[in-house]
């Protein structure tokens, strides 16, 4: 309302600077990336060009956490394969072997 009154009074229209904002949500971020950020539908990374001086400490903490959790552990994460979930045949075979071992151990001990 303040800008409209200034414009009606004949004074120059000086737009105010937009504050930096953080957007969340898959659809919101996707539309921001597609329309304004890179003009592409697929984008794997985004770079910050400017940060507020008061936010530099928090950004440094975030970067440090990301580096220790992902970048430095890359080899460990890459080597970790599936979750060890076996099919019914393999599970039955292993339980059969375990029962046989338990029975053999019980007969040895008496």
C-alpha cells in the first residue's frame, strides 16, 4: 500500500529488495528450478551465489555435516549392498542347516 500511495503522489517508484527465502516441498522446489533457476526439467545440484553474513556460520555447519556424513563416507556407503533379505528357499535351507547343527550339538552333549 505504501508504494501505491507514493506512486499516486507522483514520487518515484523504488521497489524494495526481496528478502532471501527458503522454499520447501517437492512440487514447489521443482517448479522453482524449472521456471526460474536453471530453465531445465532435470537439475541435480544447485549452488548458492550469495549468503547473508549472519547466516554464514549456519551454512558452514551445514556444509561440515554434509561433508562428514556423505562426502567422507562415500566409499563406505558405496560398498554397502542390500539388506540381507533372502527368499523363502534360502531361508528354509538355512533354518534346516541350523536345526541339524543344533540336533548334532545336542547329541554330542548328551
